[in-house]
């Protein structure tokens, strides 16, 4: 996995360019189970208490960044910090 790691506020971001997967952790990454949402978004939750600990986005550059509308994100339980970051659709480092 060729991943680049970046911190934005309390978020730790890791992008695997080879797999085109963006990993977003709230704080330090930790074990979690995933729940699939729309457009390749997986919500990551703590298995002990069900708290949201991050998100994974499959096909980030090939699909997610090309979506014409991200208003559906507000209906997810993502914190505003993650929603604001994703709305920017940042280009991630190689």
C-alpha cells in the first residue's frame, strides 16, 4: 500500500493511490467495523460503543470527486469537519 498521511485539524487522512481509497480517522486510527453508505462511503464505528471513529471512501478520485452533488452527506452521521473537508474535494498527494 503506497499511502500518504496528512493531518487536518483532528482528522488523520491516509490515501492509498494504488487502490484509490481515502481513509479518514477522527484522531488516531483504531479498530472499527464499517457500515456502507452511498457512493463508496463506509462509516467506521467503534465495535465497543458504536461511536463514529472515521470514514473510508472507495474510488475517491475516480468516482467520489466527480459527483456533481454532495448534499446527501448532511444526511449521514459524519461530523461537520469531515463533511466540510469532503465538500472541498481536495486533490490528494501522490
